[in-house]
């Protein structure tokens, strides 16, 4: 387990769980912030830089949101140039289905309209030539939500998976699994990749 959390309060936190047989492929791990960390994995032809995040909620101030995305941009830009870069996690952002962003978001989001956090995520993806693969694949609506409200009445798709645009075809599928017991109000999200490490990579 590689993780990053609040140093004193041990609150929040992001991290990665790596199968023991792939441990030797881990090149580096950086606990950037209690809302962000980075793992680098050795590939056969290209290495992989993965950034795991937990973004602020819609209710947070503009300054808090700006700071988060400044840190994310810095973390991305510090990744080695030739690495395949993946950004994943809880963005607390609803992605809409506006036509002008379909090349970045696809047309299979659970939501019709953008909220502020979702728009910020799209702006980040566009600025770094990434695509949001989690809204690219056609699934039944029951397989799209990633979070359920405590009263069980609200279902949102706010956890996302981004990859560099030139490697978008490496992502075979992204969907949530509501039946998996992960002891969380979020659902397990599975991304299937065609890559030189493993065909399957699980995050949540």
C-alpha cells in the first residue's frame, strides 16, 4: 500500500494498492498532498505515471479549488515527458454532455449538464491534451454512478479516469460496480487497459 494523508490528523488521503507480483515494477511514489499522490510504474516500452486525487466539493471556495488544480497541473507537468500519464480518483465533478466537449468527454456521462468542478476537470484535460475515459463508454445508467448520498436518493458520477489523448485507445472500458463491498459511499470503479504491464488495473 502506498498512501498520502494529513500528517497530523491522518484525515482524507489518497493511495494505491499494488499486487505483490508487480511490486518490483514500482519506480517511485510521491505523497504530494493529503488530496493527491503519484505512483510511477515501469513498463516494457514506456513507463506509467499515475496521479490519484481527491478534489474538493462543489461547496468549497474558488481559492481552494484553484489551489488544487494548480497542484495537479504541477504534478502532471513534473512527470517524465515520455511516460503514459493517467489521472484518476474522486474529482467531485459532474461531467455534462455538451457537444463542444465530446472529443474530450465522450457522450456517455450520467449527467446532462456541467457543474463547476466538472468544468474545471474538462479545462484541465483540454490544457494537458487528455481525455476523460470514464464518460466515453456506453453503459446502462446503473453502471455509471460512482457515489451514493447517505439517504440513498442521489446517485452521481464524480469519480473519473483520464489518460493522455494519444493513448486513449489503450483504455478498453471504464465502469462502476455497485455490488463490490469497498466500505465506502463510493462504488468500485474498474478501468480495463491494453498495456504492457497487465490488462487490468483497478482503482478506488
